[in-house]
C-alpha cells in the first residue's frame, strides 16, 4: 500500500501534542515493510534544518515529495478561498493520504484520512480563538464528509463529532494517543528526579498536569477539585501545573 503523509507537523520547532501525535504515527507506520511511505512537505525557509529532518526519514526508506516554492500557510489560505487541488502540488500517486490537524484539502488523490482531536470550538467556543472558530466552523464538516475515515482520540470525541457534525459513527475510528517513551518513562534516575524537584520547589509527592495552560483544558475544574481535596486532606500531594502559557491563562489564575 502506498501511504502518503501530510508531513508539515514534523517541522514544528516546539512540538504541540498534535505535532507529537503526528510524528509518532509516521515513525511507527514507517516501520512496516508492506507500507510504502511518502512524506509530502511544502517549502520551508530553514532549508538546512528541513533537509536534516527529511534525510532521517529517507534513511528509514521513506520517499519525499517536497514543494520548493509554496509555503504551507500560503497554500492553506488559498485553499480555503479557492480549492486548489492538493494533487496539483504533490501528484496523484497515493492509495491513502493521511492528514493530522483537522484539515483535508480539496483534490486529494486516493482515500483521504483526517484526525479530529476534539470539538472544543463547538462545545466551548469561548476557549478557542475567533480565527480558529471561523475556520473550523466553515470547513470541518465538509472535511469530514470528504474523508474516507475520520480518526479521533477518544470515544467521547467520537460521539461529539457525530453530535455536532452529523458524521456517521461508523465512519469515525478511535485511535488512542500513545506515549513517547523517549520523553515519558518511569525509569528516570532518582538523582535527576530529586534535582528537578528542587529546581521547581516541589517539596513532597505531587500530582502533575502537563499541557498548555489555558481555560479550554478545563483547568478551572482541576483547581476547584484540588482546592476541595486540600480542605479534606491537608497533607495531599502538591499540584504541579507544567506547560506553555496561552491566551486566557492570566485570567484563569487570577481567579485563584
């Protein structure tokens, strides 16, 4: 089977959860000898870094189709106004093309698959930027309708996609997020754990939240629950929040 990946997320310098999800799926699927993998990527300004990343995948046996003149952000804007066929950019040799970040452009060759991680823009619109709300509101349903399969990360999100977009449940598959053992593993040295706790002022056992710090992550509920836990159990473990601050973070913490 010839499997093509929209590989743009591989080039994120600070990978989000979606970016890590994309990279790990590509890395894992590249290991299967019966899958002929190809990476599609648009023009990147940092050509040296881009080539270094692509070369590592060539060594794994992946093919690379690289556009040398059109940046991804320009194509994405054009495609939303005028549906420029994806195969005009990358050709038509694909059995299946995998997209990772809600999107699915026009004119994809073969079967197309997209990943929808959640429906926050519908369920909690106040937690999503106006730009993202407009984009998803105008396009996500048609992306999912065009897709041969929609992948999501939980049964809850599967039901939400069906509820808000009226996509048949049998068209939505749940593929749970994995764990990147290069970064998250239980066998870290005791001395390193002790040093890290000292660095961040963690003086006892702790409960760790790891993710972006923003209202849509439901941190208000987490903080409320922890406040109640402390009232009932004064010796409860510390609550440690770790992640990049995003819009709404300041207001969230001012409330506490």
